[in-house]
C-alpha cells in the first residue's frame, strides 16, 4: 500500500520531470535546419537557422576565409572549414565551438569528405597536392604530392576522391578503400583545368578548362576512364572577353537531362545534354556567370555574375532557356543556396553586409540577416549529397 506522502512525492517527481524535459526540449535543436555563412573579411562563421531566418551565433578566429568552402559530417553536427590560408578547422555547430584545427598547407582551394564520413581531404595550391585527414581527430592519414596546384577536388562513391592538376592537365582518382591508397592518373585532360564537378550519381566528373575553350568529362563507371572533350571550341571565331572572375563549376546545375554551365569569359550559359554531352543551346545573360544553381526540382536555374555586373541575379526557365526574372539584391552578390526542398533561396550580398532571403515561386523578398562581408552559404543538407 502506497503511503499518502509517498504518493504526493511520486506525483511531484513526475510533474517535475515533465516540466524539466519540456524546458530542456526548448533548448534542444536539430541540425537539419541549420547552416553556416562564411564571413570572409573577419575570418568568422555565422551559424544560421533556416526556419527562423535568423543568425544563432558566430565562431571567430578561423583565419583567411577569402575563398573558403565547407562540408559537413554525416550527422550534420560538424562543419569542416577549408581556409585559403591552408587551415582545416572542425567546428561544432551545436555548441558553436572549434573542436579541431590543423595548419596543413600554405594555400588551399577547397576540400571534400568521403562517402562514409571518415576522411576529409584538402586540395592545395601551395605546396600543391592533396592531404587526407581523419574526420574525427584531424590526424593525417595520407597525402598525394604533385608538382603543382590541385583543383576540382570532389568525393566519389567507394571512399574515393577525384581532383585535377592545373599545371599538368591531368585528373587523379585516389582510392582509399583498401589497406593502401591507390592512384589512377588520367592524362590529357586539357590545358589548365580550373574547377570541376561530379554528378549526383557519382558517375560523371567534368573539369572546366581555362587554357582552352571547352570542358573534359570522365565516366567514373569505366574500368579505365578516358577523357572526353565537351563543347570543344565553343568560343572559336569570337574575340575572347576579359575574365573578371572564374566561374565555379561546383555551382553547376543539372536540370532534368541537361547540364547548365557558365561559359568562361562570356555572357552566356551553355546547355549540354547530360546523356551524350552534346551542346543543346545557349542563353545570353546579364554578365559573366559565376554560379548557375538549379532549384532542387530543376524548374529554374538562378545565376549570379562577375564584377562589375555583380549586383544582379537572373532566373532562367529550364524548359525554354529563357530568363523569366531578374533581381538586384545589391553590390557583390557572391553566393546562393537553396533550402533543401527549394522553397527559398538565400543570397549573400557581400558589400551590403547582409544575407537576403527570397521565395523561389513569387520571387518576393522574405527577410534579411546582417552578416560581415558574407560569401559562401552552406546548409547541412549538403551532408547527404555527393560532391558537395
């Protein structure tokens, strides 16, 4: 028989437990709604919440972030920040703290995380090559030394990393699935590959070429991938324009069965058949495209531009190739990031020190977030996509 005092104590304990857990639940936060914004001028990272359209906090002291990129751990809790100064920093976005940092090179240009989330690789300009680290501890695991700059580093299925060499005109496939790393070298990629992309199925790797018109593709499903030229000589017979900013192929768009790629030094987008890599058409644009990013459903492609025409964003209809809307968020639009299902797009407006948020159907501006010279915007949904 339960005594009256014991009954009261039991009820009080249960009520307190419910109240305490409810209070704690308000403090708990899932990672799926979060993201980070690179604040390049101050070497800091802004933690943001998509649903609240708000900043949650700031992590400082991350060095030179003038060309920084970010990847996420599979659980979306940790962000790996690749600084231009060669630093690799591991950040806990829930506690908003730095949990690991290694100065692994003198000049870096991005990185990737393996499909199993256990390895993080960094592409280096100085001293060149790629270095691989344990994702938990940042302890060195492997390195691939080259004679020059490594660019276009992406992850591929099977615990592999793919990257290209600016000076040598080669692409290397690094396989770390076995007891010892294995390298496959593919020569004759083309003159000065400057960036690259990989398709969402992990099959096709495409390197953009700065030293010549065109791109080069590799079918990674082939036992011995061979280079295939894409759009060779697409600017032939025309006077080349000065290149104010190199387009980023990692901001590529795949809409249905077509790639949409920014042309180097030209005011146009290139439409390419994703099946046979033949040219389908071109869209004349406001300026030299930097990022051409497809909404997750593929219906529209949003495009930003190089200086001096970098205050504008254009929206292209993928069914017709026509420009259907133009926005002028402000000076120096550097990056765009869709929410995972594509109902909103976040736009960094560097010289206005803010992030603008737009509805992707009505194009209405929904809000803005103050930020210090913002550039890259990265949402944690990237953790579950190949090549990002």
